C-alpha cells in the first residue's frame, strides 16, 4: 500500500494484530495466484492496484464520503437494489466473505456445520478485521437461505442490520411481495440518508449500474474468443471488485480493458493455447479472496470462460428498464429485473438450468464444473436437478463440494484432472 493506513484502521476499531496477519496472507497469495500469469493484458494493472489497496484507498474514500454526510450500505446479495443506494447519495459495498481466516471467531457464536460464507462474514465483524464492516452505517441482509436469515438476527446485535424478505417462489403474488420490500427499503434508505428519492435520481442510479453491467457483459462475451484472450481467474477478480469499487471508475476500467482485449482477439493473441480445454462453472458465489477453484483449473492449462454465479452472470446479465416515468414504474422495473436472477433460493428453479445450458452452448466449453460450498443447502440440493438435466442434454458435468481452506487442493486437482481427461 502506498500509504500507512494504520491510524485509519485503529480509528475504526480493528484488531491490528489480526488485521496484519490477514493482509500478510493476502499479500502472499495474490502474486502466486495472479501476478505469476503469463501474457496478462496491461489493463489488469488497475485491478491489481485495487487489490493492493484493498483495505486502504477505497476504505478512505468511504470514510471521506461519511465525513461529507453520506451513508455506507454493506451488502451480501445481488437482490439488494444498488440503484436506490446510489440515487440517495449512498455507497453500497459488498462485504468480505471468502476466507477461512475469520471462521474461528464466528464459531464462538455460530454452529460449525454452517455455510463458510456466513461464518466468514460474521467472523470478520466480531473479530474486528474488516474495515468495510466498520465503515458501514448499516448492513442490508436478505432471506436467501435459512442460515443467512438466522445469522442476521445474531449480526443485528453487533451491527445495525436491515433485512429484506426474498420470496422463494416466482408468481404474481410474490412479485407484489418483493416489490413491496423494495419500496420499504427505499423508504428506510431515505430516512437513513436524509435524502429524497425522485424519478430523476432513481433513473440516474439505474443508468449508473446498467453501464457497469454492460461493461461486464462486453468483457464476458470477449472471453469466448479462440484463443481465450483473458484468463477466467482475472475475470473472476474483476467480477469480485465490481461489488465494492467506485461504479464510474470501475466501468471505465473494464471498458478500457475490453478495448485492449478486442485488439487481442483481432490479433489472435491469447493467454491459453488454441487447443486448450474450456469449461464454465456454476454454483455458489466466489467472494474475495476465494480464488481456489479457478487457480486449480487454470494452473492445469484449462480455461474457465464463464461463471453462472452471483459473482458472475447473475450479477450482470440483466439490465433494469429505465424508461419509467414515475417512481412506481421504476420500482416495477427493479422488481422485474430481480426476478430474472435465478438463485437456488427459488423453487422450482428450472430457469437456472436453462441459464447454465445457454452459457455452455454459447461459450464453446467442453464441460461444466458445478462447484458448491459445504453446508450451502439450497445449492447442494439443487445439484440433483443440475446433474439430471445436464445428463439429459449430453453435457459433461463435474460436481464438487469444498470450503475456503486449501487442504483439499490435491483432491481437487485429481478430480478436475480426471474430468478433463474424460473430455
């Protein structure tokens, strides 16, 4: 980091000894996972810089925003309407939840046989190692699974928390329920920020985040070129950074990278050989710094060219219609966009299976890795439908279950290697 942020971290109440250890682990892992790659696009330098300042510059920007009267909203889910947050002069940040470093602190209060993502984010809070948590005025939760729903009750005792009710079926009645939750959130955010939501402000917020999604869509399409012009590991990193970086700056950086990648495609330049096997992934989200699967796969010379995930296509595939002339019409558009995101919390969920097949058919991939976190019940149960449907379509699939630890890397290498050989 270019600056010494220790005074800032101490002011946030972080446990500096633990925090130093966490940054030390990230500092060792990042060069090994990312900077060792050959022939990376120059445009990745911006995203390397963002990670080098992961607990520095962006946190300082958040605190500067708070000093000017702005509010910070911490989020964990793509169903939370970032458009409303931006429209009310707030900043939304996706919170840390991708490492086993914080899990021991979480297990003091939470059961061990719980999804590692939940334990990770809760441990970051109670262990006082995440400056983003401490910068947030409120955490916005959502009822996408029973584990999260109950964990937010516990989290609410140590940090202000607002929970949105996500319906688990998609029909006219549940659409009304979800729309009402969006309106409730808007009213809560108005009260918290002291700002008034207007049609013009909400439309501007929608356009801001639509532009970010368009940039990610553009980059995602370029991954399908032959040879593959940018690694799946780098695109995963970009998808993760999308959740907390400044939206305007991030969108410009992605488009600049896409310009470079387009030139690579035209020149036939890639980061993998022409004959490299290509795969897509589906399953639970990959939160920073969960890069394990992509690292194992691509270290074996296999390219990942798509993620059917909330940190992937579910995040950017669908735009919000900004043509509404009233707040009610724009609230309708926000609700409709959400219902096109096919999380495993919904039942039935055939649309997610359609999304996986569509991505597979359009990407030139040879197979699918269905990767899920241990104890993530909705996704683990949905494996049954994925395997059955993909088998009927003649699509090779490898189902894996893992956590944030590195102890199973050897096993993953063996299973993935055998799967690739079978292709």
